[in-house]
C-alpha cells in the first residue's frame, strides 16, 4: 500500500517592525473599503462582481504581507463572500439577494479578522505605530499643567502653533508674577525685582543663610531666563519649535508657575 503523504504544518510569518509599519496602511485601507460596503445595496446583476473584487484585493494584500503558504494567510484569507451551497435541490433559492444574510455574516467576519490583525500589529509595534507628532501630542495631553499655563497654551499647541504656544505660556507666567508681586514691570526687570535675593517681594524660602539666598537667586534666574530665552525670541518670530521641544518648554514654564503659587511674601 502506498504511503499517504505526511501533512506539514504551515510556517508562521515572521515580520520585521518595518514590514509591520508598511502593512498597516494597506490593511486599514482594505478594512475601510469593506466597512463602507453596504451588502443590502448589492444587486443581482453586479453584486457578485463587487464581492469578488473585495475578496481579491483583501487576499492580495494578505498574500503580500504574510506570504501565500503561511499559517496567517490560511487563517485570514477570504474564500468567497458569495453564498456557497453544499447541496442543491429543486426550487432552492440560490440567488445572491435571497442569501444576503449569509453574505453579511461573511463580510462581518472578515471585518473582525482585519481589525484583529491591525490590533495585533499595532500592539507589536507599540509606540512605533504612531508618528512622532502623535506620540508627543499624546504625551502633552497627559501633562499636569498649571491651570493658567494650560489655558494660555493648550489650544495653540493642539493646533500645531508650537512657538506661539510657548510664547503664550511665558506671557501667562509673566502676568501671574505681576499679579502676585503687584509690580508693573515686565520681563527680566519684573523677575529681578520680584525675586531679588537681597530684597524679594516673593520668596521661595526663609532666606536665613547663604544656601537659601543661592536658591532664591537660582529661581530668579530661571524666571528671567524663561522670559529672555523663551518669550522674547518667539515674539520676534525668530524661532520655529517642533512639538517635542515645545512640550518640554511649556512643561518647564508650568513648573515655574507652580513654584510661584507656593512663594510667600
């Protein structure tokens, strides 16, 4: 008796991060196309061709991503969206529209499969699946900013006006210092008068020894630096910040605003 061939297990596709990133837009395109398909609008005349077009494109994409002989292609590929009958009997309704619920179930199942593949790919990539701007925007949303700094900067930052957001944050800080100190000065003059180590209006400690005075001077210089180094160049249009740098500057200004809140007179 001739021996039956031994069935071999299909290999698992091994994809690099670069291949995963390249695959995601294609999978999302196929998903969008299938999600917008209204199976109940199909006609008997052209419905089968439309369904075959979708299955062909999906299988072609999966084949390009996984390879035709892989386990993943075998599990995810579409045999057909059309109704298939194991038996046939006289008078049976084998029309497309007469079995449209079967078509809907097949399309829904494929949508679920594509979503699962996309989720797995994005999970494997982690933050790599996001653009740098998307990651930074998400990080910005997670910041615990001082309420006045957030009010001044958030909308500008979220709209992509990063340098303007930094400038607005420092202007808000400047206004807070004027309010707390009662001084009518502006910029570095305001900061040096408000936080002067020798005769401060606003103090960060008891100023009992040289260490305290050094700390007071250091904070004064940080406030002055925020105005001269962050606000002034942007007010003159000299600086174009990217999302990440702007986030760091705004977080720094927010920290200064929180320090101001606990300063004493």
